[in-house]
C-alpha cells in the first residue's frame, strides 16, 4: 500500500505542476504535455507489471508496444512542430495541429485506462506458487509439435496454389500478392498449426526434454520463410511464441538485462531497415535486378527518415486515428460497439458465411483510402488499425477509457493463466503474438487469430493426450 500511496502522490504532483502551465502554453506544448503524460502513465504501468510478473508478462509487453505505436509518433510530431516544418510521413493527406492534439489526448486517455486496470488487478491477490517442471508441463510434445508444424507448412504451400503456387506468388510485388490471396476464396488455416507446433516444440525444449536442434531449427526455418515473403508480422509472432514458451517454463518472472535491451534496440533498427528494403527481395530473387544493383539502390537512397515513426510500421495504425478525428470516418460513427461485435461472425471464412461477408472496419478503411486517394496504385495499402481509433469510433473520445480498461483486465487474466494448468500455459503462449497485433489491427482480426491459434493448439494437445500409449510415444519425446 505504501507503493500505491507514493504513486498517487507522484501522479498528483506531476499533473498539478504540468496542468498549471498547460493552460497558458502553446498548441505544441499542449501536445507535448499530453504525450509526456501518456508516456508517464504507460511507464508506471510497465514498472508495476514488472515488479509483479517480470518481463515476460503479456500486459507489460502490450503496453510496451502501445508506447511504440503511439508515443514515438507523437514525439516526432512535437519535434517537427517546434522546428516549424511539416510532419514528414507517407500519408496521402495532411492533418491540422488540432487533430494531433486530440489524438494525443486520446492516446493519453488510453494509457490512463490501462494504468487503472493494472492498479485494480494488483488489489486482487495472485497465487503464483512455483510449480515443479513435471507439474508445469507434464507431457512430452516434441513430435506432436513437429507434426503440427509440418501440417501447417503443407497447408501454407497448398494455400498459395490458389494464386498459382508459392514461388509464382513470390515473383509478384508483395502488395499484389496479399491482395490476390485476400480476394480468392478457399484460404487454408496454415498459421494456427505452424505456430501451435512451434509453441509445443519450444515448451518441450524448455523442459530439457529435447536439445536445441528442433527448437532453433524450426524457429530459424520459419524466420527465413517469413523474410523471403517480407512478412515482419509473422516473423515477430515466431519470436514472441518461442520467448513466451521458454521463459514461461524456465523463468516465470523473467528479468530484463541491459544486454537484452541493447539487443531489442538493434532488432528495432533491423526491423525498420527491413521494412524499407523488403520490396527489393522479389526482384533480386527472380533475377529482375542483380544483388549489386539492389545494394547500390540502398546506398543511394538510405536515409535517417527510414527509421522515423511516421514512415515505418508505426505510421499506418496512427494514421487511422488521425483520419478518424479530422475527417469523421466512418461517417456512421459512433458505432456503439458494432466493430467489436463483428468479431464473432468474422470467425467464419467467406466460403461458409451466409451471403456476402461484411468488411471488417480496418479493411473498409483501407479500401476507402485506396478509392479516394490512390486509385492508380497496383494494390491496396493495408494501414492496420489503431485500437485507440477503434475505441474512438465506437464510443467517442471519453469512451476510450472503457475498451482499454477491459483490455487491461483481459491481459491480467492471461498473465495469471500460465500458472494454473497445462492448458493455461499453451493458451498464454499462443496469445502472446496479440501483444503486438492488438496495437496494429482491428479487434475482429485479432480475435479470429486468438480463436484459431488456441483451437489448433488445444486440438493437437487433445489428440496427443487421447492416443493409446504406444502411439502417443511416437508423438511425444524423440
């Protein structure tokens, strides 16, 4: 309780001091004030979560990604305004300063809501009795994981047959390839089996039941496969799942070292760089340009702006918030929770959906921007969708508090789930990718991934558990 009193006193002092000057400050200062408040409450949440659960807490990681997708962009906006230059971005439209101010307020409210959720959660006792290795993950699952992983790979290559095959698809520009895959019916659920298999292999590795070969071999192969496709999202999923499985068993309260922080900074720079050059992979692989020509292009075009938040991965989702505020899109807002409810029918594939399947809010937004501003492009740009924008479009500015508070309680439940049972651990591991995805896409698509990933993981576990002992040995330890 002393910690809580100290936190409340600190918050009160900071808010009072900053608010005293905010009312007489310029617009730039107000945006900076709200941005710093968002970073302050987010940092407090990180600190509280780290004290209780450690660095592999899903709530903590969700807030860390929240800072990356919101805080970095706002700081660049403030920097640009103070220098008197336009905010450099890849957006098809520009925004008024008042829009940035309102967006900063929206992000700040979301961070306060997450902080309130973690404070409430900490008032409820957590039973985290350290379990023995056998109690934590009693059943060997190496071969079951390998089988599931390779089933997923087969489904992946079959899925690409819808548009001419895997290697033909790689010859197409990435945007064209993704659009074709989304337009043609009959998609196969390869990702749930690939990631469920990877999770089971890494859980077995964490129990010392197998060596590094299969764990790092499958992870490395998957990373290479995603690099060839230019898919940073699934690449990050693979790393998060391996991290959650390994540390969830070995280090229930994982501690972050300076070396790890340095590694994450390097990884962040590498991700930003890869995002700018991944379009070169397709022409290099298929001989349309030489490797030397690709290197020369990078040398001639490389710029510090490649690493700016307004032109990289974090720009797209924040664009959805800015556009929603300034241009009141979608026009039927407030949606009063309809985009969240749409997650349930969105579970059905188009082939099974009765009638025409309605577009999810992020897909409708991407199509609208394409038609209005970029009709000459060869493919639709996927902007993602900020959870702040979705909350704003459903419940208005002050209603942002509700979805984020509930989201915080959901992550608290996931954090505690890993201590309870074998099922709880696999659910925790397979939900870990959503710490990223929920910061960059609409709830409907994130919910679909949650259900499919967990469903595949529990299906493989169930088959592994009910097989006769002699046959199960073949799906167990190597």
